[in-house]
């Protein structure tokens, strides 16, 4: 329900565009007489292209997209849903291709009919691999996404040159199809060619590097121009020199101001391990604009913060202000073992120094997992949460069973998706019950 409320503008727009697509196809004039079944089967093929246009456009992460869906987290949810929806449409289209009245066009460099199965099989393979990203490196997942343009081009060729409608004509249908195909191609071209060149409009130099906890690297970056952000947001960074290869990766901003930023990163994957081993003072870091809706200062009422592991970083950004927060804040910080805690002594010092900040620190190996029953929700606070996906899902489910909080705002999503993990968890849950 929260997702629908937050994303309703974007979801309604997508629905309207699908309706317009259906109406344009149903009112268009074919080149040869044909039954309604043929028109519907062809419009379903156009729907597949339209769905992938949405998938490509959402991947650009532009300001319109983040506004329509109220945050990048919701954009990625819709992005994955549309990819799965495209798979369903591909299956339905395959079952109904015999209904299509094809219009033969001679002297084509490639057989338009055979391009359909090629596009279908590549789409299915790439989507399934992308949804199973849990088992691959982040860089490989990004590479698979860049390959998606190949079946898209094959599908466009297939659609345009077997259709019994003049899709290349100057007509409402021709302009409509051409418009959203160009949008899809443009979005894909931007992500493949331009994104890493023009989206990283900020840069800075690494001033300091230190390790505040086990397997954690913290760097301070001196920026070349002012960087306007809100505490709690994140950004994408890249380093162009070897061995980093200029691949973009998202990180929460854990402190700083307009001219200086702090990033606190745990060595969890290949990139962060490479960062820990190879980052040097003086390295140039490039950044995108800030993203994220966990902006604490936008909520002035009582707040409860829940941080798991390295999920403390967006909260650190706010707590590193020289001035104490204006609202009452209670932080629940949970790690498996005390050695994994980041800036724990600083947090304890703030607990003593600021009258409106309270810290509750727990070690899950000794104290058990954090649960809603252990939280103080007596004053109906706004709850902010950041941490591992399993922790966030478990607490989210518990919060649904209580109305003691004003709102739940969290960021615990995976850029590569969690479909494989979800299926795996369901399987093992059923197995344990059996």
C-alpha cells in the first residue's frame, strides 16, 4: 500500500500510455483487410516494445522518473516488475502469432519473421539472468543490461517489417510507434554510451582514508564545486583509473558539507574489496547528483532510527552536524558483533552530549535480532530504517501489524534485484515446514 501511494503518479501515467497504445492500434487502418484478432495480436507485440521502452527509460534515473515514483527505490521496483510483465507478454504473443496477417515485403536484408524468435529467446534469457543477479557480480549484471538493446533492435525490425500496418508512414500509428521506439533506443544509448560520461557532473580528490571498523574504509573527498544534498541521501561514484574501470557504484553519504563529503564503505563485494586494497589519497572520484528520500530534516516530529550494520551511514551523515538535531531522535543500532560497529564511541558521546538523542546498541549474536517489540513507539514517531534486506523485510512485516508509528521510511533495496533470494527463501521455508 505504501508503494502504491508513493508511486501512483508514475503508475497512472504508465497505465494511460498503455491505454493510448491500444486505442491507436484499434483505430488505425491496416494495409490489408484482416480480423480483429490479427490487430490485437500485433498490438500485443507493440505492447512488448512499449514495456521495454519503459524499462530502458526508468533505468536512466532522470529527475522526472524519480519524481513520478517518489524515489529511486520505487523506480527499481517498477523497473523489475515491468521486466517480468514483458516476459508474460512475450509468452502470450508467442501463443498468438498465428493470428497475425503478415504483409510481405521483399528485398529485405534480413528475414523479419525469423527475427521474432531470436528477439524472444534473447529477451527471455537476458531477463532471467538479470533477475537472478544474486548469483553474479554487480559488473556482470550491468553488462547484461547493456546487451538488452540487441533483442530490442531485433524485435523492432521484426515488428516493422511483418506488420500489416504501415508503421513507417506519417500517420498517428506511425508517429506513435516511432516516438516510443526512439525513446527506448535513446534511453538505451544514453545508459550504454553517455551515462558514465555526462551523469557524473561532480568530482573531487580523496583527502583522507582510514578504517573505523573491521573491513570498513572511510574516505573524505574534497570537491571541486559545491554539492547540494540532504542528510540521508546517497550517490553513485566512479574511479576511472585501474583497477576500478570506471564502473559506477551507489554509496550513502555518511557526512560532509557542500565542499567536502565523507563515504563509509564496508568490504562486502568485489568493488568494495578492491577499493579497500587500492584506494589512495589523491585519487579523483567522480559523482552523480544525490538520490534518496531518507531526508530526516523534512520530518520535524519525534523520530526512531533503525540501523543494521553498515546501514548506519545515512544516519551518521545527520549526526555529524555541528548542531544537535531539532527533533527528538532514538537510534537503534544493531550489528552481529561489537567489532563490526562503525563510530560507536562517537555515537555514545552524542548520547551523553545531546539531550534529545538516545542510542540503543545491540549485538544480535548475544541480544538476538531487533524486533518492533523492542522499540519505543509510545509517541508515534516517524521511523527511518536502513540495513540489510532480510532485516528490513522482517521489521517491515512487523510494522504492518502495529499502528504505533506515524510513518515508516526505509532504504534497503538491491539495485540488482532480490528475486532469486525471494524464491530461495520461500523454498527453504516450505522445506522446513515439511
